[in-house]
C-alpha cells in the first residue's frame, strides 16, 4: 500500500487517535491553585513566571489553541464559546503550563532528563504513527498529520518529552514508596476475587410516601446534625439586563450590507465538494446478509418500476435518523460518511440510484439529489447566515454602548437603589429588572450563567454596592448586591424542608430494613414475591467494585465474600436502601497466587502512590517557585 493511499484511508483515524494522545499528555486539573502574586498592572511579554522562568505568550497560545481544538472535536456540534468559559479553559491551560515548569525544574534537580533518542523511539512506537506492519509512517506523513492538526513537530515532541518526564519522575518517586502487607492483600482481592449473586433491592425512595415527619422530628434532626445544614456565604443581587435579543429584534440589515460582507469575506463561504443524497438502509445486525440482500433487491426492483424513493425509504429504511424524512441525509462533504457510502454517493450523477452498497451498518440504496462542486457558495445560499451574523454584531455593539451609558447615568446620578434600577427598566423596553436567588462564590447564577469574573466582583462588594457593567451570554448587566447570607449553620426556617426530607429518608430506610428482614426467612424468591420486587439474577460482583444501583460499601463486599455458596445474606444496607442476596459462587483468597503476584502488585501500588505524591508535592511547592501571573494578558480570554 502506498503512503499516499494509506494516509487517505487512515487520516480520520490518525486525527482522532492523535487527539487522544494529546489529551493524555495535557489533561488539565481544573482546581483553584490561587497561584502566587498577581501582576495585573504590568503588561510584560509573558503570561506567567515560575521561579523566574517565563511562560511566553507563544507557549500559551499554542497550548490554548490545541486544547480548544481538542474540545471542539470531542463535543462536535455541542461545542460553543459558553462551554469554553464554563470550563475556565484559559485558567486550566495556565495551570498545566505552570505545573509543567515546576515538574521540569524538580525533575532536573533530581537528575531526571529525557534524551532526544527516547522521544523519537516513543513517537515511533505510537500506533497513530505506524503502518499496518508496525513500521513508522515516515517523517513526511508524521509532519503532515501534525500540520493538519495545527501542531508543529517541535510542539508535539515537547508534549511527548513532558509525558516521559512525568513517567520517569513518578518512577523515581515510586522507588522510595513502601506499601503495607494489608494494602497488598486488599489490592490482590480487588484484582482477583469475584462472586456471582442473585439479589432483591428495596429502595427507600419507594417507601417515603408511607412515612410522616412532624416539625418536632425535623427540628430534633436539625439540632442533632448541624453540620448537615452548614452553608458557605451566599449572596443575592438585583440587576438590570440589557437584553441582546430584544435589541436584535429592533435592528435591520440591508441587502447592500449583506452583499458587502459577502464580497469582503469570501473565504468564509468557500466550501468543499458536497453531495445531497437520500438512502434506504437494510440492517444486518438482526438478520443474515442473505436476508438483507433479498429485501434490498426487492426494494430496488420497485424503484426500477418507478416507485418514489422517499416513499419507499419511509416504508423500508431502518435508519431512524432519516427514515421519517424519506431517507434524506441533506448535504455532506468528504470524511463525514463511511468510505463505501461516500465513494458511491460522490460517484453518482444527480437523480440516479446506486447498486446495493454494503457497509458496517448493512445494505444501502443511495439516491443522489444534487451534487455541489467545491468553490464559493452563492450569495443567496448564505445570505440568511450573513444577515444573522451582522444583526448579532450590531446588537452586541448596541448592548455595550447602552450598558456604558446606563452605568454612567446610574453612577453620576447617584441612582443606587433598587427603585432606581426598576425605573430604568420601566423606561426602556430593551431592559429587564431581575432578582436572583442566593448563590455561592462558585455557583451557576440562574439567568446570568457561570462567569467567575461576575461572581468574584459580587463577592468583593459591600451590601448595596454596584458591579460594573459586565457582559453575559444574554447581553450586559449591572447588579446591586441586595443581601448577604453569612456562612454557618442556616436558620431552621430556611432549611426546614431539607430537615424534613432527611428525616423522611431515614424513616423510609428503617422501614425498608424492617420489611426486608421480615421477608428474608422465606428465601430470596419468596421474599421478592412478598415485597412485589423482581430478582436480579447472576450478577457478577468484583471485590470493592460498585454494584449497579447498589454502590460499593466495604461492609457489603466483606459480607458477600465471607458467605458460603448458596447462603442467603442480608438484609444489607446498600446505596439508597436495603438488599437481600443469595451467593451462588464466590472466589476465595489464594495464598499461592497472591505470593506469585506480590511483586507485580507492589510495583503498581507504588506507582499509583507516587503519582498522588507528585501532585501533592507540586501543590506544596508553589510558594517556593514564586509564581507570578500576568492577569492583563489573561483578561483577553475572559
């Protein structure tokens, strides 16, 4: 197979596999590091410094763009800028770059280094860069795959080096780790012991309607368990919203503006070759190939007699996504369908129907509705998209302008009361006055979203204070801090319903235990019948692995693995209720096998402990490295 042919056939797989590799290398830890001192007033040609070692804008942009692209590919059509903001991607990328600088320094101090030859060997061993025979695809294809993913060999190789550095530093730490005899035996059990059980599960949630809770009982629970009702500081605001959608509905875009945008942004509207097709799918997952072929040939014969393709697709096609649309798949380009389907669709003239095409899904008959050549899409086809884009841009500009004017009026006029804000909303139909519920520093704010900059501003104010005008998904807002709920145990009146729910759950749990205990002596099947429940049969249980719907309490597993085959065990408390088990088979601890695997188990446990230790160690070393952040640079990503 030629290299070019290999690349054409395998490029999609290469691209996805490559992103999987990159994800492993730069998987981010989304935690609040509270990193070092802020350098908000100093622009500087750096994003941050770690012990005097700078992180350059180029490093940051490269890491940010590649991480963003990874998420774009992973989320597909669900990807949007709100998702990026919610993930706090800019901060996550910076945290990982800082961790990498710290790790590199610590590894170097410990004498850990990665020779270039080791990096090359690691890359050559990746399946994504291997031919079918296991040999390296060659530097040209390697570079082309990276370029197609907006990466340079230098950047990719730096990620490989960092991954190897992590592994070897962890290995160095692991050599000093000690694990106890008890830890080794527990790990052996997790890896080797299984049991087969039948069980009956009685959830407490199904019994809550059978119990009542008095206010006195709720109050007693509240008094006895104050920690359950402890709350962090919360705040609520009243705010004015400059609604972008309301403003957009009042704006217009002329045909001339649309044409001008089309002429000056023609590259946005150049498309690859596309085909508009319908298909009829006869699946092979529930029938033999011969049976599917018989059906597809009978449908093909009816098409040859002049019957309507869309009508037959609605009757026979087994593709749920297109069946109700007469098999219509719309326009699609290369790389969006499996190769056999794509090759047939792109080779057919408009109006013709293919021979039966076999794919992994079954047999297809394909009708091409229209072929669209590569090139500039006509203005008529993209005019609606341009109109909406220009309306959004105009509305965003109007929102920002109106927001700034509103803020000046409020501040210059000393209009800081809730009544003042309400009057603004009454005088302008594009404004809305809203009140939030209480929310915490890191909470999602209904109506506003999760924008940490807004939460930070609100939690930095005094009661009655005003935020600056801030941009949110719906437009722009200015908020007034209406009330502060201090941290501590919430007043009983505020959490009365929560206390009642807690007591109701406990009572229902006791009732579940009582009912199950009363039925248990009858045996599993009779108990299930008496309680109106079904028996889950032949469930495989791995030691300390969660059991579906039941959780993974250690006491539960210890009881099951201590039982003799055939024994009825329980009732045992499980996640959200009680369960009765009958043990059918159970593995016992094999001392000889444990001794044979002892060295292997100890090595993997030491590695796991070393990985955890490395994370804790880097966290503890932050102050030592004098981490300084250039917040002026980061604000462009907020």
